[in-house]
C-alpha cells in the first residue's frame, strides 16, 4: 500500500509539473487573450492598486473616497463614528442645560420658546446618536454626518428669529457666533474634500438664508457675512483634510508592506474574515518561492528583495483587480479570489506559476535570476474559519514543496492520492 501511494504521489507531482510546462504550448491562445485583457484593464488595475502605494500623489485620495480601499473606508468610518457619536451625545445633554442662561438674559416668553427649541434639538441629536449606535455602517455615517450639523444650524435660525425682537445689545454674542462654532466642530473629523464641502453646504444654506430673508442687510454686509463664513469654512476644511492625510499615512504604514507595496497579513485576514461573515464564495491561493534562501545567501538580501518586488508585480498583473493579494511573510504570498471556485482557481494558479517561472530578475552585475514557485490552492468550505482555510492552503503548499516543488496542488489533487 505504501508503495502504491508513493507511486501515486510521484505521478501527481509529475502531472502537476507537466501542466505548468505544457501551458506554454497548449494555452498560447489563452495567454495572448489574458495579455490583451490585462492591457485593456491596465488603467483600472493602476487605479485599484494605487491606493496601496506610498509613493503616489495623494490629492485624488483627499478629494473623494473613490480610490480608497474598502478596508480603509471601514477604518475611517469607525474613527468618525466614535467622534460623531460623542459629539451628538455631548450636545444632546448640554443644549437643554444651557437653557438656564436663557432665563437670565431673556424675558420668560422668549426663554420658554427657546427651551422648547432646545429640547427638539436635543431629541434629534439623541436620535442620531442612537442610529449610530445600532448601525455603525458607512452609509449610516454618510447620512448622520450632514444631519448632525444641519440640526444645530436650524436651531440657530430658529433661536435668532425668536430673539430678533429684542434690542441687539441684549442678545449674547454666542448666538450670532454659533455658525462659526459649528464649523469649528467640523474640523474634528477626517473628511474628504468633497465630503467636507457637502456638510459645509448643509451649514451654509440655513446661514445665508437667514441673512438674506430675515436680517435684511445691505449687500455689503451680506457679502461680509458670507466672506467671513467662507473663511472659517476654509480653515475647517483644511483641518479635515489634514486629519484625513495623517490617518491615511498611519494606515498605510501599518497595513502596507513597504517593499512590495502589497497589503500585509493583518489586512488580508481582516478582509477574508469579512468575506466569511458575508458567506461569500472564494478560493485562496498560497504561493511560496522555491529555494529563495539560496538567492539571499549567494547574491545578498538586496537581490532577494528585487526578486520579491518582481514576483509581487507578476502576481498582481495576472490576477483581477477585485482579487486580494498580500505578502503573507518572507517569500510567501496569498491571494483571495472572490466568487471563484476551486477548478478555475487552479487554472489561474497554473497561469501565475508559469508567469513566475518566466520572470527574470537582472542584478547590477548582469546576473540573471529565475525562480519557480510551489502553490497550494483551496476553496473556502461552508462554516469553517479563515484560519482553517489558510491552514489547508498551507498544507497543500508544503505538499507541493515536499514532492518536487514548481507545481500547483489543490484539494482535489490530494483526495486523488488517498
């Protein structure tokens, strides 16, 4: 039995190598098709992967979230949610308390009316805070953020209309300064330029409407008020973008491999876990470069680093823009292929293995290095954890390494040997 099993393993190893070697002749048309497809989608690939680099111009990242990764969006949303919830709760509790000052500065009629408006504002802020608590989702934050700043502005308009009949010197300056105080609060959040402009617009419309329709100021006073608002808005927007830039820098430094510019193991596990939670079908490919230690020993770590960069680029180019590629550690890479089943995943892995074997790295002394890879391919099983899926891919990879290297092994291959 042992002899038969060993013979089967050897045959499997040989067949797997033959698949990689024969791909050059049998799949020439397919390779040309994939090359053409990659050329067509090269711009999309650059757009998708450019977020995971440290050396690109960041202006596009600061303007909108279009190029942000889902993981960064989730991270930023979590950061904003905490601050937004605290702000809503603080003002929901403090706004009614300040009603005591209304009774000191204003007649009872105006003070009681202001108390009613304050209670309405407090209830609205409590409701927004509750919504954030029960559903901390990016769409929830996008809804609550402008409402959380629009509500105080409507309170400003209502309160100014209530006290408008009083002499101007009896109205505390804090009432007229409320729009600028709200703009200052907006600077606490790491918003994009487009997001910040949307919220500022929600603040500006009530402000300028009150100035035009209720203040009846001259055109020059109106321009002066608008100019002062724009000045404060610009400072607030600058603070928002500064926070976003800093958050983005810290995120990249903690989640992006500085050598290959791929995401690191931590982010991969987080994204894969999210796919588990959504019960999404995906396959997982684990790559290990064969005899990589010899390159470091014979040519130095700089040569090894150059090889890793080249191989990372090959893997990214061969996969879709929607696939998740990470440097898992050392000379190991992992790719998560959403909505790809095992059979197709193995074909993709064979194609990538062929491209890796064809990739040449030229050193400064004109030495040409070529390398092969051992690859394990598996598909997520219903109900298992991400660690179990990774463990199975790792076992398949080491099966490939222990049985001759330079081959692709998947679940079906191992089952055929038993």
